[in-house]
C-alpha cells in the first residue's frame, strides 16, 4: 500500500528512517550498490522527498499502524 513520507528521523545506528502517513516507519538508506539514494544524505534532498509515496510493507501485511490503534 502506498503511503506518503511525512518526515525523517535517524535511528540508533545513524541511518535515516522515513515516517509514513500511516504511522509506520521505513529505512531509506543510501548503501550503494544495493540502495542508491544519495538524496537521503542532505537536508535539502530529504525535504524534496516529503510527500513522496513509498510502498508500506507493514500495511500490505495488514499490521496495525500506530494511527489506527
């Protein structure tokens, strides 16, 4: 299920995590060659991705979001 990115935060290991509109979170690492997301490394790049839709695997699996509890 597609969900919009509403903000970003850093996890305990220093990796960026997208907070999605559904209340779930998804890592958005820049880890070439597996994940090529250089935009995540700058504040401007992350700001430009606010509102971008990501596939939420937890919603697809039917897991409850924190917003629906």
